[in-house]
C-alpha cells in the first residue's frame, strides 16, 4: 500500500544557489546540509536537493511514494510494465529508496522508512 508522496528530490547543478532559492521558497533553513545532499522539511514533506542527480540521469524532480514493503512494490511495478532505474538501496538511517520508469518515461520513486515492512 502507498500512503502518499513523502519526498521530492530535485537534481540541481549549483547546490549553493539552489539551497538559497529553496530556503526562500519554503521559508525554512535546511535540516540536512551536506555537499552531497541538502534536505528541507515542510510539514510532512521532505524536499531534497541532489547535486549528483543529473549525472544519474534525472532530468527533473522525482516524487518518492512511501510504501510499506519496497521490494514487493518494486517487483509489482516491474511486472506491471515499469523499467527498474535504481534497485533498492539504503540511503542512510535504514531509509530505502528505489525508482522505476513508467512506459511514458516518467520516473516514479519509492521510499520505505527504516521500520521494515511497516507503512511509514
């Protein structure tokens, strides 16, 4: 079961400029500020800036849908016709992500928080 979009990741080319722009847009300072990722939290939504996103083939923002069992959801999406772009990987603190491309070339992100098998 998906419980909604919980994270949006934007690929950026100039992390410092993008960090300033998003701080102005969102009205908050980043919670995470690293050379490889800047993350903001607004209500229940995580908004991330990824300076490596373009090198990984991202052409725009990716919305990450929170799921209870990321491996099972990934398998079902592939069986339904999606192409796996990124297999399940731990991005820190036990948080798992994966992504697929649908038949129209849209990227769909999946996210499972560290409590394995439970809906976030």
